């Protein structure tokens, strides 16, 4: 099956199918910064990511200073190179992206991932 973005109705269906065993992943919002300045301020393109239960619980505790893996669930306008990494429940080997916890704020794409996209910070 081809990698693609899922509509809210499709995510709802996937979620409902998982209710018997509990969902295997949860959707969170994270930011994909376009520049290093946006990275430092925590701003960027808001994107939905899929994470496991443990990560979701850690996010709810406003963790900071740690990294975690998440799966991209929608296409990025800022970073179209990432669009080949879209999460598809039928393709379990999708590469996860590394994000940083930012406390009470949205998580942000990790420094190493951003370096691979836009180059080293000058």
C-alpha cells in the first residue's frame, strides 16, 4: 500500500478498530521548524505524529531535555523530503523521526534530524 496522509475519518476508523486491545499508538502535534531560529524558539509547521502509549504519557507530564521517536502522519510543506517517511499502519517498518520534548510546549524536530534537512547551524 502506498504511503499517504490519512483523513480524520480514516484515523477514527483505525482507532476504533484498536479499542478492544487498546490503541497501539496515539496522535500528538509536533513542530517542524524551517530555520534554526525557529528551532530555538520552538516554532514551526504543526504536524501530527503517531507515538506509543509511554511517549504520550511522558508528553502529558511536560518532560523536557529528552528525545523520543514518532511517526510522521501527514505531509510537510516546509520539508517535502520527509514526505517519504509517512506513517502507514500497513507498513510497520516506516522510519521514525526523532523529536525533542519541550515541556508544556509542542515537541520539535530534534537537532540531528533538522541538520540532515537544512544543514548545520551557522
